C-alpha cells in the first residue's frame, strides 16, 4: 500500500474504499480513537475517518527511543488489560503499535512523531523525558516531550493533547448552536498555556517564552494530530495568544 494513494481499501472496512482528503475541522480517528486534523482517509458512505498514519501504517516499525524493540501493528490492543501509550500516557483504545518482548505500546501518530520539528525560527527536539519543567503542567513527569533548541521551552506531548481536549470541549459546550458552523472552521485558541506555568524559565522572560511557545505549539500540534509534514496555517493561525 502506497502512502500517496488517493484512494485505498482497508482491512477493517472492506465494504467501501477510503479517499484521501484534507480537513481543517477536528475529527476523531475511528482507528486509534485519538484526535486528528489535516490529511485523513475517509469513507464517504459511512462517515468513517482514519488518520493517514493509521490508514497506511506499516506492519512493523522500530523507534530510536526503544532500540531493542520491534513494534507490531494491531487493530485492537493485545491482551485483556487496559494498555497505555508510552509516549503520551493516554489509554490505548484502538489501533496500536505493540512490542511483545518489552510490553511497550505506542499510538500510531505518537510513533510517527518527528524527532526534530522546525517552527520557522527554532528547532524543537523530541525527548524521551524532561530534564526541566514542562511549561504547561510545571512537572518533569514521564512521557515524551518537545524541547526548544535553547532548552528553555518544554512541552509534554500529553499536555498538548490535554489542551486540545479542554479547548474543544469548551468550544462545543459553551457556544450558541447557530455559531457551530463558523467555529468548526478553526481550532480554538489555547490561552493560558504559559500563564498557568507555576515557574519562570531561568534567565528568560515570560514574554519571550510566549513568543517561542506560540510558534512551537503550532508545529507540535500539527505533528500530534497526524499531519507532521505541514503547518496547518489556516487552522492554527490563532492557536495561541501571548496576551
């Protein structure tokens, strides 16, 4: 299966073919059950959506963070015990990469997160664990994170996902239904990311951190939602406010 195919068949949905399309409206992937935006494969008959990373997932992958592991792709979590993604800490509810030998699990989109992201001015590096506090939660807890090149800005992958969920819930729960169509054309702002940070990065003013964060979050979110190859400028233009 070629990853650039405009139309594919998928073993979990053999009755219809799936077409590749681009969307700026957030969707829930019917494969991994995680949020998505950007490129996806869609069944127009059944309203089924799959991340591109889920729809064309290789059967076996390796990852630089787990040099001794070989991850097999599964349509369902293996075993009977609830499994957790070792990258973001979220529950595994659908498609998953699983290492039988080491018992590690990764969401397909987490497994595909780029090791280096460029926000146009700075490089952001994917890290296995934090050496300094996350600018969202203020902690150094487990889970992957992106760190700025200057090492002053850190953000857990899990914290970005939490921000997305919180923002989308607020948007859909608190808005007049007549405005739903307008709101669906953009991702809500993620206000307060740095304002909620309990500490200030050493030697770096909060305003400067905010400038870095504004560009960084746009790139990180693009990668987490399954489309790491492009910055979704129209959807993310107002993603974060430094005010």
